[in-house]
């Protein structure tokens, strides 16, 4: 399985996903500014992968400074975390990873030296990365139980090894089910306008030997009407306490189509993607990106008249009544509503990584 993120000892080895599938190029990031740019410009993308990269970036932001006290280090750490959080606003894993580290250091600041805390930040980032690997494996195992043999699965965007620290969330389920002999066919949405499905998911599945067919986003309804899709599995960037799911633009339309055709619609995400502080889809901040992603193919070839205005939200919101279940590393949430989610989160409280 491809590794999109690796800690090398002096920085981050990051696969630049904007160049895939035609060029495989790894960047070596050694400063927090380089990490911010990589996240903002989508050299790394996928909520878990963004969180992992930011965690390493937080360490890079304080690594080369000498602090006279633990409190001075903590103050700097909080400032650097706020800076990184502004890189992309929708994916809650970014906030979760950074705050996990800040809170752990805050608890340790009263009894550890600044030099010890600095090393602890790196160890926490490494643990967050390893933790995501384990979560992905567990999501894959739980989700595979929902798929019968011979399943034809449709997925959207990219949710595999490129988007996480492990085998992936939705794609992790597909990989696991494929190994169990359950997958007959995967249909991959192009995922316009940035084409993460065509560029990244197709590439990943090809590397893994999983049978797939690429389709444009607007072909999904026709496939469903022809009874060629048995399940839809997508990832998530943020899930509210009452089950509204923010995911790559186009997810909501798939959920509506699946609901109309009686096809199960599954969301795969680690518990770190749940935001217990938010209720209702309107409470989720939606990132809007620039027009070049819409007016040009891969920001290069213009497909609209010069000066054309556009609307380019990167995510949409799927309401809980369209979701059959949410698959997490701790098991499956169903039915999807505030009562079941609150009970599930309470039962499987996210432990501090320390």
C-alpha cells in the first residue's frame, strides 16, 4: 500500500497528490510554513491525512526554537496550532489532531521541562499517525461485514491510503472486502472539479489490483436505475452530533439518488471526525475555493469563457435520514440520529493520545 506521509527524522516525506497519477513526486517539508502551504494547496488531502500532517507541522513549528520555560513553549504551541487550523476549515481532524497535542502538552507543562515537552510533541504526532493506521484497519473490518459476496460498490472522492495514515476509510472497507472475495466491481466517480476520484482513487485501486470502472459524477443515477450498484460508501470530513455529514461536493446528490433507488448509503469515518460541539448541517463551516478549479481542468486548460464567475464549495452536507449507517473503528452507528450518536460517543469516548 502506498504511503502518502512519512516522518523521516528531520521532516515530512509527503507525496504531492496534485501531480498524480502522471507524476510520483515526494516533497520534503521541514518548516511549518511548508506544511501550511501543502495543506492549503491540497498537496495532501483527506481529513485524517491533513490531521497527521498538521501534527508533524506543529512540531516543526517549535523544533528550532529555544524556550526559557514550559509555559513559553505552550504559548508558542497554541499560536502555531491556530495558524495551522486556518489552512483548511472544514475537516475537523485538523482541529482534533492539533488540539490533542496542545491539550496533552498543557497537562504536562507543570511537571516537565521545555526540552522534554518539545520531544513529547513529536512523539504525540507519531502516535496520532500510528493511531490512524489502526483505526483504518478496524473500520475496514467492521465495514466489510455489511457487504455480501459479489458486491458492486460506488465510491466518491478519495478515501484510501492517500487520504489517511493507513489503508483508508471507505476505500479501506473496499480493500478489506476485496481481500475477502466480496468485491465484484467498484465504480469510481471522477469527483469534479479537482478529480480526486479519477486521479487518485483510480490510481490506488489499480495499484491494489481491485477491479474498477471510472464514471463521471452525473452517471451515478443511471447506473443505480439499471441496478448496477449494490452499495455506496463514502468518507467524511466532519460529522455533527446529530448525524449531518460534511464530505466532498457531490456526496449529497449520491445520497439522494441512493435513497430513491433503495440502495444502502454508508459513511466511513474514525471517531475523530465527529464534532460533538456542532448540531445541524448549517453549523458546519464550508470551504469555498477559487474559480480556477472550476473554470479550468486541473488549473491548466480553460473550459469556460474568460471572466466567467463561479461558485465552488468544496463540500456539501448530507442529512442523517439519507444515511443507513456510519462505520467507525469502534463499530457501526445505526440508525443515524442524535440519540444513537451521543450514546455511541459516550460509550467509546475518544481517549487522549499521550
